[in-house]
């Protein structure tokens, strides 16, 4: 029953706010950017927050004080489908997300993600991927923060995958801080290969920002593995209750 109610709400909310979607599209065309962004963030947050509540997610988030008051790249591990709504609700505000192009196929979701300035990535097309990451870099220059899952795919709570250097290079090229984010437990809300939703405890820990200013080439090359190791260690400590 929980799963049925969740999916009904998923679509019902999007249909109910269609007039608001058309309104924010008009605001964008009229150049009312600040007003546009405030309305988009409000509706995106409400939708994602209620979906997490209906799923039975019990969320503990630590470390919001570590988020600098400037554009940053949030680098998070990727356990499951619910990581996107978690990142939309548990950071400083809903921020643009670098997401796989497959999400573009979901009706109405694509429209709201585009209004949120999300970037769609085709990992099978290196040229398109580079263009998408360039778009993310341009968003940082405009004052937006960006959320990236550098593993590129869900690990279902297992060992972390490789952190792709291209994704993290967005931060070093824009010379903005990287904020590592640890997510644990989200995979249990909807297990791999299943559409059934189960209540679960989710723990999120936002770590201190890593400055990219003045990094040498060697430091830039080492950054993806450095962040991966930092998040892996923090996940281990979280699971031990530390």
C-alpha cells in the first residue's frame, strides 16, 4: 500500500502544480530569475520532501554548518534512487544536479529539472559529457552550486565505485570549494531491481569543504581518489556510530 500511495502522490503533485510550472516558464522568459528560482525551489523541495516522508525515510543530517556561503560542488556517494530527493532537501537548498540523461524520459520531471538548471549527462558520448560538464561550470560562475555523483551509478550500499575525474574537474576549473557528502541507508528505501518501497533510516553527513584554490596539477589529479577515500572512511565511522 505504501508503494501505491507513493507513486500516486509522485504524479498527482506534478499534475497539480502544472499551472505553477507554466508560470515559472514565463518568469524565465521574462528574465525574472530570482523570483523564478525561489518558486522552483519551493515546489521542488515540497515534492521531494513529501516523497521521502511517504516512503518512510527517517533522515538524520549532520554538518550543514560546513556549507560555505558561496557556490560549491557537492560531491556525494550514490547508493540508490532516493539520493536525488535527499540532495534536494538535505543541503542548503535545492541545487542543480548533474544527472543521467535517462531521467529526461520521465514526463514532467524533465521540465522541473530543467527549471532547476539540472544538467543531463550522456556517459556514452564523451563529447556530450564534456559539454554538460562545461554547462555545470557555467552555472557555478553564475552563482549556483551543483550536486554531482562522481561514481556515475548506484552502488546499492556496497563499496564505493571509482570517482570520475571529469566530474570533479568542474570544481577545480571553476576554482570553487568541493563539499563531500556521505549518504548511508538510502539504498534500503528501494532496493536494486525492485520498485517496492520500504521504510529505512538514512544518515547524511556533510563534511568540511575542500578548497581548490591554488591546487597544483598533481593535487588536482589526486583529488578524486582523495575525496573517495574521505567519504569511504566517513561512511565506515558512521556505521560504527562515530
